[in-house]
């Protein structure tokens, strides 16, 4: 997380200058080196020791780790889709990720059972990483139409790039043309709050209260991933078709995303509170399913972010959001996890009530975001003139296909 704080802003801005493929390819190299080091220790520990295990995650973070490359994927989808359809396509991309999370453990267990070796998983993973790099090098097209067109935009120096607060400058300077003045501040707050409670100690709590083992925990995780998949692939597309009409104004598109955020994070609060209140393992499954439905808010949140800045600054914005996410992840370790450790003997459900309160606060913050009456398509900033709206490129849903195939193992 600390490395992401230092590098995410730089990679985000570079994706605007050099293109999204620069970040995606760099990430592929980082994953190859990471997996290769793990294999090296597993096969030749007597020779190399265990030092590469500590070097591998640092190197992976420096070469555009998961948070950074996911921001590049979001920027890629933003480039390749019309704003009106962006929420739907971001939903599909997230759905492919949860498909991988649902299938991956099962496939990995089958490989171990058939081969009797855990190391084979990493060899298969390495093949997937190499395939991902080749795909990004020779097949995946560049989505950013503004590469090489930033002659008036000054690049940050190395010193500025290492300053984690400089990455947040875009949030301060941008004045959204279609939303209220402080919409970006409020969206950054929403991302910060929801990231803090993204991984509550659900399975630890269930093992303590209901005596669950890894068997029941595996079923719970599969159920949760399946419900998220349904929410992204079925529920959100239905809502999109019902409430997003062709020819609608940008104001209506923003209103749709805002209401998805408000409703989704409210459902998250209800689900988290129910997790603390339910008396049996069966009802715990039901509460988890309700909480998983809150996933409908995630694509709308990221889609709305792209409508608040110029197309030439989307990468920089997602770099700033990666910094916010990374900082929230660090805070979560000292907040949610520490709270559970301190109250597990006396009131283990308190952590879920706290998470529910934060989710409710997130939903209320979303009520502060609202569209303006402006019908213009540009975004005004304090230090740059408005730019024309982005072109509608050919939609490329295959952005994340190699990464998902890699995550299946």
C-alpha cells in the first residue's frame, strides 16, 4: 500500500501522456517478475534464501501493482465507451473479475489434486502472466486518443511525483461543469470511506459465532461472489435499460449514477448491520447476500468520476483515486481490524455496526453530489481551458480478459 502511495499518481498521469498500454504493459512485467521470484524461492531456496519473497511485492508495486493497473483499466474503459454506456461496461468488467474469483479457487484446488504440487500453480500463473504481456504488446489497441497532444500540460518532476499530495491536485483544481463545485471532494471522500470497510472480518466472525470451518467459509465466499455477479450482470443492466434512455441529457446520466451510489451504499449499510444481528448461520448467508447486492454502486461510482474531469485527465484522476484507496487501506488496518481485535471477546458484532455506520455515512455523502443545470460537455478547471468531449471509440471489453484468465488460477 505504501508503494502505491508513491507511484499511483505518477502512473496515472503517465497514462494520459503515454497511453493506457504503458501502465498495462508495465504491470504485466511486474507480475512476471513477482511470480518468477516466488518460483525461484520455491525451487531453489537453499541457494537464494527467502530474500526474493520480500523483494517480489516491492518490485510488483513499483511496476504498477493491482491498484494502479485497475485504475488504468478503468481509464481504458472510459476512453473506449460513450459516457451514457460507461456504467454498464464497467459493470461487465467487474463481473469478469468476480467470475475469476469464483472459479479460481476451484481450478487451483483441482490442479493441486491432480499434480500433487503447489508450485505448479505458480508455473501456470507465470504462463498466464506471459500471455497477458504478449496480449498487451501485440493485440490490445491503445485507447487514449490524446497521446502526444499534451503540449500545453506540464509534467511533474520526480520530486513532485514522490509527493503523495501532489497526485491529489486534480481533485483540488477541477471545477466540474455538470456537477456541484465540490463534487470531486465528495467523490474522493466516498471512495475513502467505502475502501475502509471493503474487507470486514466476516469469516473470522462466523467462525467464532457459528463454529464455521473453511468448508462453510468457502461456500459463503462463493455465494457472495455469485450474488455480486448477478448484481453486475443482471440487476444493474436492467436498471440501466429502465432509467437510461437514448438522447438523455448529461444531467440525467449523472442522476442515475448518483442514485445507484446512494441506494447501493445504503444496502451495504443494511447488510453489514444484519451480519451483526442474525442469530444463525443460515440467516448469516442471507445477510451476506443482501450486503453483496451493494456492488451495484461500484460501477456507477467510477463512471461518475470520469464525467467530472476532461478526457485528457482521466488517467490522472484515477491515479489520485488510487492514492486515496491505498491510504484508506492503510487506515483500515488500524481501524476495522484493530477494532475487531479489541472487541472480539466482549462484543464481536461491534465491528459490523461500525462498518454499517461508515456505509450509511457514505450513502449520505452521495446525497451531496448532484448535477447542475449545465448542458455543456466540457469541464472547467482553474488552470486549463475546456477541452472538447472525448470521441466514442470502438468498445473493447477485452481489456481485462488476460488478467482475469490469469486470476482464475
